């Protein structure tokens, strides 16, 4: 690999990308020579010199000397681009007072250099050990007992009505793919060797050819294996605790960065009008998030209006929700909802055969970790799949409450956050218990620490199962806090 320090920017210029590729090819020639494969090393060197950058000195005939020169040129280019970016930032700060205020007001990110061992609590002594600690933590989730998909589907089907509107599997258009690529400008690069900066420079002729490939892949239900490679980065949560420069693996937020071309395909599929109409045919009106026209504002409006009438507001949160959702279950649910079977098979070919490359700061594990039991959270189709799974649980929850003799709570579902307003304390406890049982039945795990109840009036608690006067309720990803003030929320 190239010894030049990896970039912290989210995209590279064409010139930098070309130098990095050349450096990698020269290093491969050196590696083959070290293994005693002289003929193969010469082939690698000839291949590297076929497209030599004109701004660099001509090839010397030695892969070692050329690799050293290219690395120096690459380091100088990175330094020049860093200086140019700093100059642009200074000019922006000088020209816009609001930009200065926003920069100063931005919260400081927690600083750490070590990861605690998930079992012993011993901090890592180097970044490689830190990555091994992260791997151990995540493998407890990835290698959990295998879910019985047939039993989970039985729970999911228990109260689901028949779906009469199939997804018609439209043709993905070249312009739609191009527009999705334009939206990804400046986003983090994946591991397929492409960035939005490069694909945004494609001509429509190239997009036409790519669209032919995409539609062929989806019709065959199989995608290129390179799309299975996912870069998994870890960022500290806002409320994490850093002790002696070390942090627990559970205090880091996982971000899955998929290959750029797959993100373009998935985004185009999820945002297609046919997909939106298909989702609208089966999604309950209580659902928000990942649905066109239903976001935080609509979820908050429903909760606010319901809380003025009833006394108990309960909130549930699923622990590492996407990581506990079985891809096999999610794809089977999509098929049950009459999603195109070949499209579901294509998604399954990626989600069930992931290769996660764990990364911390600028260091990565030398080998990927195979993952087949978690949905990648960064996938544009993952929220749709999660809503599909949760829809069956929501219908089963309605049935369970009815059989228990309780009225239906006024629910608001925002991806993995479930909030509902109840009239009585018994109804609230019954609703919470039903959700916990249903989540467990499909392999999900409730976050007990985030299960909260807000009581609108103290007298509403009654005499059974006394609750505090109120608990603060933080509504997960909505980022809102409800509290009782003067007898009202």
C-alpha cells in the first residue's frame, strides 16, 4: 500500500486519485518482486508505466525509485491542497460573520486515543489493539444466535392485512442515476474506487451505459461483489464518557459507508415514484421517518395533539436497531409486501454477504469482518426495510392490545423510536410489554435505559404501580424533550 498518510477529506481530486492509484500499482510490483515473482513484478511495473502522469518525471526503470518519487509528489500535492483549503476557509471566515459564529458555537468533539476492552475494561495500547477491541464488541452483536426467520415471519404475518398493490419494478433511468450522484457531492467515498466528484463528470453517454448495467443487475437479482465491501467508521457520541483518554466501544457511533455506485443505485430505487406509491399502500398513518412528507414535524404534531387529551406519554427505543435486524428477515418481509423478488434478491446479495472494514481515525484492520446478521445503517433502502418490518409488529401490537382488553394507544413510530399516548397507567404498561415481546420475537433488542414514561398530571398515577411525578422523555432521533410544567406537558 502507499505509505503516504491517508486523506481526512471526504473526496480527492482527479490528480490525487491518479497518483494514489499509480503508487499502489508500483507497491504491488515491489511486493511481487519480494515474493520472488519476477515475471509478474515486471508485468505490474509495465502496466503502471503505461499511463504515467505527464507532470511527473519519466519512469526510471526501477519500481522502488519510482514509488519513492511518486510518494513524494503525492505528499507535496496533499500539502498544497491542504494549504489551499485552509486559505479558502480563512477567506470564508473573513467574509461571513455568521460562519464565524457557527464555527465557534460548534460543540467540541470528545478526544480519545484508546478503546477499552469490552470484557476486562483494559485500554488499548495502540490503534491496532483498539480496532481489535472494537471488533470484539461488534462481533458480540454480529455473531449472536441465528434468528429463526420462519418463526419471525409467523409473528410478522399474524395481523398483517393482504397487500393488493405490487411494486411494478420500473426501469431505472440514466437521468435519475445522475441526479442521485449529484446529491452525493462531497460525501464520504466508499471502497469501490469511485467518488461523486468523478461520477458527476460522466457524460450522459456513460450514464446511459451504466443504467443498462443497473437494470440488468436488478433483473438478474445479483450485484457486483465489490458492493459488499463496507467501510465502518466510528465517531464518539455527544454524551460519551472519556476516562484517562480511553472510551468504551459502546460510546462510539457506527457509520457504514457503502460503495458510491451502490449508494447511487439504492438512492435512486428508494426515491423512485413507483417505490413511494408502493410504500404508501401499506405503511400505517402512524409511521414517520424515511417516508416522503412524513418527518420530525409530523411526528411531533401527532404527539403534541394527543398529549393534550390523555395522561401518559411513553417512549421506547430499540438498541442498535439496524444492527439487530436480520437482513434475511427484512428481505423476506419486502417480498411479502410484493416488492420485486429480483430486486429483493439483489439487496440480499449485498446485505447477507457484507465485508466490513473497521476503521478508527486513519487506521483500518488488515482484513474485513464478514457480516450477515445486520442491516447496513447507511443504506438508502434500510429505513424502508425497517419500516416494513416494524409495520407487521405494529399490526400485531394492535391485535395484542385488543385481545388484552385495552384500548389502542395513540402511537407515533419514527423508525426505531416508538412513542404512544395512553389514558391509563395499566394501558401504558400493557403497551410497553407487548412491544418488548414482539421486538424479541423478531430478534430486536429493546434499550431498557431509554424506556421512559411522562405523566401529565400527578393524580393520573393512581395507587397501583406508582410512578414518579414525571420522567423526562427524550424522543430519540427527534432530539426533543417533553416535560411536565404546571400540570401539562
